[in-house]
């Protein structure tokens, strides 16, 4: 299109022609994504369609948006900063895998009550199984020490996360992410210590035979 209609090139077409060079130079163009902006804009488009206000739509949109956030801020689910547990069930120690039992052997007894949940919200941060978080930063280069969640257990009145430590192999300049390896080493951490470095969970992607975060 650029070759055939050089005088009719729009800004979007120009950006697309520059993307291959940008990806080769800086990696995946995550910062160029407009998904979150379009998602935010969708709310305002829906309000315009429903209100049929063509006299002063900017006033209507700004007022509706402010009232919505006032309502959310006053609700208990938005203002509560504790733990919100989803799908919790009581289990016994023998229901857990052998590696987890060996890890918890010194901290609990077989007679102690244990609860397990599939997901939870901590300070509005969702924690689910197989989610990955940064436990620490190593060396002066601040290489992230990553862990993957296996279990979320409540023992002796406290929620803890059983996670597997990941070995950070290297940083890929093309994909702009870290290559990791699973070590099989399990650790136990309090929920309130999982997000001291980064206040949200990460995802793991399999590219070829390697795992990237």
C-alpha cells in the first residue's frame, strides 16, 4: 500500500511499517499497546449511546464517571484492604503432595486444621494457582527471584503461599522478558510478603522449549 499510494499514507500505516524495526531493536512493543485505553474509552461510548445527550455530552460523561467512582469508593468491597478468599475448603495434611508435607512438617501437626483456596484477593491483587510473583532481587543488577504459586493454605489462623522457586537463566532482548527454569524447590511465604517488590502477579509463556516471564 505504501508503494502504490505514497500520498495517501495515514499515521496508522506509517506506524505499522516501523513496527518490524522497532521489534528487532527493542523487543515486543508492549508499551505501544492501546488495549487498556480502548477499554477505558468503551465505558464513555456506552454512556453516550444510552443517555442520548447531544447538548453537553462532556458534562454528562465527566459527571457520570465521577459519580461512579464515588460509589465504588464508598462500597465495602472497594475500601476493604484485607483478604477476600474464593472457594475455600477444609483439607487434611495427607491430601497435600509429598513435597508440600515435607516442607510443612516442622510447622504444623497432622491434627491441625488446614484450609485451601483456589484464589484470593489481597489488597485488590488476585492470587491464583500457577501465578508468578517476584520474591526478591538478586545481585547489584537486580535480577528478579521468581516463584510460582502451587498452594494457598490457611494454617494456625494465617494464610501462607506454597510456591516453587524459579531459576532466572537470562534476559532475552528480542522478547524483552526473562527466561526461567523450574527448580522443583518449594518455599513457604506469608501472603503479605509476596508483593514487597512488585504489587501484581505475572504470567509464564512457553516459547519453543523455554519458559519466559
